[in-house]
């Protein structure tokens, strides 16, 4: 959302995209964000104030001066801060409505040789991104606001999100499951109990793993030495049943899928692992060097439905959510919120997410890019003509 969309002509269009003045007014009153007209005449003007502060580069004083200059309202920066602190439930409702109103396109996401990667099933990519909290003490102690998101394919849009602080750990089951989906995530999400929860709700998972991600078992409950399996596999490809130990339940049966990296990538990964160990002043474990040469993952997808190459192809799509988060930070301006107030920081993050949802709605109205299949081909590693 650009500054032009907060001017008279652009703002009317934005209000329409957000549901219209009547709906915004009703929601603001229901959530307590706007109680009665005073200096600010209506909820729509209040929303314009909030977006101008959060999406612009001004502070509270300059935002208040801008609003007075265009005849929007005459309020102090202190009064504006108070309005921001009351706006969280209202902005959450607006964001939820934008998410619910997204129209899904047919599940026909292209992939290599024109075959759909998900075979008609919804693909959902799970990840999180951090923005640093304001204040020296927070920065030095690792304080962040963490945005947990789910990105849907082939729609290529954010379908759900949750905001926490640094104490909110990433979890593959944090956001509600859609029955029948294929949920894809990186290695930080490889926790047996969380995976079991997602599968129990009717979804399948494809998750990257490290050799120490879990306690690996065979069908009789005996420990499986994953590193030994990798060392012994001459063809450079593993696809076999595996069980993950759980805390207070029976082991979770999954499928271990692993492939050896190309020589140049394997050498680079080993060098990076050694460098990381040196930076932490730790002795590197031999198993880490062996596993660095491999891409290891677990999945609940049956081999009869998804062959080894098809599972690997699915996981290669995960980069799409990383690109989405980078776009949020570079194009929408999602960076560390100003000020130390946690409530205002939440407002700031919510406004940026609303801007992302509005942008995605505008792109959906334009229609599919003719290069959509080409982009997915690149993600899957297929050759593409220049």
C-alpha cells in the first residue's frame, strides 16, 4: 500500500477493498477501537490515521501534523498513541476477514512436465519470520516479534498468520489444519508429537529433518542409526519406513526420504558446517559431516501415491514462503516496529500484514501470471529455456 492510497482518490478505493465504511464503522464500535466521534469523526478516519503512521516513515508527531494539514483531524501525538493501543482487536478482525474472503483458484499448480505437484491437493507452506523489537536492551537480549505464517499453493498467498514474541516457538501445528492438505516445513518443525497432531487432523506432512531431529526407531522399537544408513547407501537415495519416538505415545510411523546432494553442494555444506562449529568454538561431530552431504526429510505420504522424486519435488516448493516473507520486508516495509510498547508493535505488524493481504487481492484480480508454471518449474529444478 503506497502513500497515494491514503490520499482522497486512493483512500476511497482502499476503504472499498476493506469492506466498506459501514462495515468498518460497525467493527470498530464492536471491538472498542472507536466509541464516539470527537476530534476523529469516524472509524474510517481513524483507520486512515493508523495506516498512515504504521505504513509511513513518520513518527506520531508528523502523522498528527499530516492529518491536520489535510483536514482529517486535529489530535495530539499522545491522543493518537491512545487510539493505537485500542486498535488491536479491530485490526485482527479486518485481517481475518481479508483472509476469509480470499477466493481460491482451482488446485492446478504446475510443476515439472506439466504435472501438478500436489496432485489436486492443497499445498501449505509453514514458516516464520522475525522483526527485531525496539530498544537496545531488547535487541541485545534477542527480543523479536515473530510472525508465524502459512502460505498456500497454487494460490500463492498468505492464508493464515499468528503474531508472538520470541517465546512463541515455531511449530508445524500452531496454525489450524485444513483436512486433506499437504503441509511442508523446514527442519525446525520436525517434532514427532507436533507432526502426529497434524496427521491426526487429516493432513499429510513433508518436513526436512536433521540426523538429530528425533529418536529414530524401526518397526520393533529398536534405535536406527541414521548416520550409518547414510554412510551405507551407495546409490545416494533412501526411501524406507521409519518410526519417530514420542514422549507419551506410541512411535509415529512415517517415511524417511533422503537424497545425496550434488558433489559441489555437498562440499559447500560440509565447509559451512565446519565454519559454524568453529564460530561456536565447538568440536564438530562426525555425524554432522556425513549428514551435511544429504537432504533428509520425513513424510506421511504413501509411496504408492507419491514416489520418491515427487516427495523431493514437493519439498522444493518450500522456498516460496521464504520469498513471500522477503517481499513483505522489502516491498511492504516490514521491519522492526518503532517504540517499545508491545501493543503498538502489534498494531504496526498487523497493519503491514493487512497491506500484504490487500496487495495479494489486487494481484489476484489481475489474474494468473503467464510465467506461473515456469516459476514452479524452476522451484522443482526443471530445465527452463531462456
